[in-house]
């Protein structure tokens, strides 16, 4: 059993109501337009006889969705730890980095699945957003559902705040502001500036979802006027998502989005197993840590990069 805050992978045909001259097999996926996904950069951060906690880098698919033979986190795990019936307890979107739990046996997977349903596995994410959060802590409880294809929404998988009587599902996200940056100071230092479709300034926020709706943190923060940096769906212009599928990453997209992927990182898990409390963490992924540094967002948590990473893209 898996649970996802993120969602599924889709092709251009499913994400737009307009017919395409290309067939599904002809449409190149976005990850084929850049470097190969760094599956070898996956690492095990905690391990016992029942499960492993794995840190996933961005742009890595967690498990196969099509018979293409593309390397995945699950295939990597089966290679480095053969002999177990590995299954993933949660799912992260391809672009999201951070922690997942993998069970060694079906029995362990079943137990973890029940724990997810009971909401006793606590999750913490770190996100970079456009806009300066005015609050120290906040709770967002707008119900989330699909928006549906319309003239104002060209993306099939896009979600938003939808009343429960119209199909929205109860959703709750707790957030804490960790750092903000002064838009004027960023401009004087020559750092990247916000696209005209998003608010000025930036924030580093800890997101703690109480429910597990697809795109939950992204939807709640975008609805609050704090869209994630790099978010092609909920950021400055949803048309960027479709353009990225059709044309790949471009200089124009870099100027609008600042980051090649949405700035969402699964930072910490908290759960009890056989009477022992576990709280594994994964330092902020290098691309997010570098951008946070450049944007003047500094956070002293020891699990995250305290200084600028040595290498830049």
C-alpha cells in the first residue's frame, strides 16, 4: 500500500483537451530532455530487518509506470539489497526529493499501510516559495479536488480548493515559516527575481500534511499566495507545464521558474516501530540548498546545508 502527496506521471495528451499531432509513444517525457536521472545518488539513511528509509534525489522515478526499462528507485533498491520483497510505503513525485520508507516483506508493508491510514507516520517537508509569508505558523484546511479542464485551466491533473459538495476532499496542512528574504535586498545583490506572475520575495517553509491528498502542500500554499518555486503547474503560469512537455527546459522557463523542478523536499519522517521511535532526516537537496542560499534564505537546522554548496549548475 502506498500513499502520495504528489500524484502521477502524465503525458501531453492526457493533460490537455487539445488534440496533438503526436501519438502518446512519440511524446518525449520531460526527463528525457536533460541529464539521465541520478538513480545512483539514492542512499539508504536508516535500515533494519524490516524496512529501509531511503533518500531520493530529484528527477528519479520511484517505481516503474511503463515498460520502458528506465531505472527507478525501486529497481536500484532491489539491486543494492537483493533477496527481499521490497515495496514502497509512500510515493514521491519524480521532481520531489527526500525520504521514503521501503518494506522488506508484504507483512511489514501491510503494517505500515495501516499506520499510514491511521496517520501515525508524521511527515515534514521543506519548501521554497515565492512571496513572503506574513505568519510564523499557519493551518490550511481547504478541501482539495480536481479543477477540471476549462478555458482557465488547461491541465487535467491540476487541483485546487474545491467545496466538498463539489468533490473536494477534506485536507489539512500545518506550516511553519523558517526564513524569508527581503525582495529589495535580493535585487541589489543581483540574485534571480520573481516572474511577474508571482509575488515578490521568497520564503522557506516547513509543511506538515495531516492528510495525504495529491499535490496537497503545493495547492494549499499556492491558494495562500505562496506558490512553490519551480512549480510548473501552480506557479506563475500553468501553460509552462505544457510547454515543458512539448519543448523541454528553456532559458525562458529558467527565468520564470528559477529551478528545474518544484522546490519540495521530504525532510523528516516520525514513526514508532516495535516500541522504538524513529525520526530520520534528509538534508535539503543540493539544488534547493544552493537556490535558498542565493535567495538569502538561511536556516540553522543541522540536517540542512548551512553554507552554499561547493558546486553550482
